[in-house]
C-alpha cells in the first residue's frame, strides 16, 4: 500500500503562513519577556539605592588658630639675687680622750756644794722606755728608798733612762748602801760618780 504525501499549492501556502505566524508570535513573546526582565532589574536597583542612601562626607574641622607667643618685656627694675641662708655646721662630737697618768719624775738629790769633790750614786737599771723606769722607781719607793731617773743618750743619740739611788760623799758609803740594797734581793748595781758642783 502506497501513501501519497504530495501537498497542493494551497496547502503549502497555508503551512508557510502558519509557520511564519508562529515564528512571529515566538519573537514577540521573547521581546516582551526581555523588556519585562529589564524593567524588573531597573526597579530592584532603584529600591537598593533608596534603601541605603549614601551618607554625605563629614565636614573636616578647621585648624584652631594658634595665638603668637608673647615675649616678656624686661622689667624696669633689676631683681637682686637673694643669697642662700647659711646652713649651720653640725656639731662634731669630740671623742673622749683617755688621759694617761703622768708620773712625776723624782728629783735628783742635791749634793753638798763641795767643789772638786765627787758624789757617788747607785745605778740599778737602764731602760729604753721611761714607763719601765718609772715602774722600778715605784717598787723601790715601796722598800723605803728614794730613787730617781736620770736621762742619758746612747752612742746613737737615742734617749735612755737610768734608775739611780743616793748622793753619797764617799765611795765607802756608796759600797755599804750597795751591799744593803743587794742583800734585800735587788739586782746588782753599778756605782757612778759625778762632781758635786754638777746638777
């Protein structure tokens, strides 16, 4: 069985006319749709602008005017400087000084003024320190003697202190006193002599 699909001229015209009309309708619909969406986009932009208006810029404060510095005019009268008050010095506390007991040196006994005659003395000890000589003098005084200190110079010129007793006019008197002194347990002595006119 065969089908005959041949169209007549009038049918072809009708088909072409329908297709053209359909194409025109589709074109018009697309154009209207584009215009519609374009209007919707413009409206959304306008709403966004009106909802969040742009705040105007803040005004910049003007710089404060600085007054020029005033120069101090010199005073007519000169001001005399005031001298500082003197600070009194702090009192200095003097340290107590311990005074050493001073032993008066016993005087040498005076001999009789016999010119040309000798006076004999008993010398017990010779010291470098006078305090040691004074100590021996005190011991002899406790025994009843009257000792004294004679200061002499050594060969080098240094002072030395001798403890002596008596002013005997003869050598015999000096020897008797020497024996008595040594019998009491004192150390050996040396007999010295000097001229009676000598101090």
